């Protein structure tokens, strides 16, 4: 069975600082991994997706994530935070189950960016 | 704009009532997913349809049901509503049912009073 753990329900950084949002997963097979972002009163928007092509995945808005199989991690980073990055971030894992792939989401991490 | 359309955006109803939430997937997407987002449970998968047929079931209550129509739009029916059903209900769609990225609508806010 697949599951996702996001360490830290809230992460606070200063504008211009490094952003690191942690995600660990459990999966019995090589999974698909995703990061989504949710801005207030909006739906979830895909940031990036890992599909086994490359361990370092680049996404939108300067975000990237590195797949580390040995650590079962898929942490999201951005070198320099911007005020507009303040949002809720969700990590998700998707593996085959009964002929279908159903993404399972973590509880989310709220990113707070201080001026 | 993801291309997934959900209506209504907001809905307030009383306990015991029944509501229907509607979803139009992205053009060309055959698979529709329903998720419930609440503060205490997070984002929970409810049910998936693919080309009109139920494909996977998650934590969906018996009071809830869904269907996908020939034109691929989907409806989520919630009946005998309780206060605890108040949540944001998301529809998402993907091209197929396997491994593709799912794209979310903006959600339907349901408040049960």
C-alpha cells in the first residue's frame, strides 16, 4: 500500500531564502511521484512529476525535486523564496492498484514567506 | 485554468438534504476522480470513473454515489447530509487511468448547517 508523509505542517522562510519541503513515501513498486501547489481558494496545480526518467525533476516557478530511492524521499526545493510562493504544497504518490493509478496525497505543508 | 470545470462553486444546505456536484473533465480526458478535502482528514480519494465505468473506490460513504455519463461529465451525489460532510470536494481528470497526471478543478465548497 502506498502512503505519503510530509514532515512539517508549516514551513516558514524569509524571502530570498532556500525553500525545502520534505516528502517521504512508501510504495511496493516504483511509483509516480508528484508535487502540487494549492493557492487560497483554488484547486491543486501540478508543480512537477517524477516518472523514472531522471532523478532530478524540474518544475514550474523555479521548483525542483530529487527522487532518492534509498531514502524513499522526494523533497521539494527552491533556491530563493518569493512572496508569491506562499501556499499549501502537497506531495503525492501513485502506484498501480487493480488496473488503475490513484494518487495518494500527503497532509500538505503550508509555506509561509516573510518579507 | 486546468480545464476541469466544477459547479457549483459554493453550496450551503441543511442536514438531511441531498446535493449533486457536477464536473466536466478536460477535453479528451476519459478518467474522472473525486476527492474530499477537509481540515481533519486532508485530501481523501473518493472514487474514480473511466469512460463511464467505475474503476476504483476509496473512502466513499454509502450515502455518497457518483456516475460518469456518456459525454464524460461526472456527478457526485451526496445524500442524508451531516455536519461532518462539510468540505471542499474536488474533481480531477486525466487522459487515462494509469500513471498520468491528474488535473484538478477549483472545487465545490459544501457547507452543511
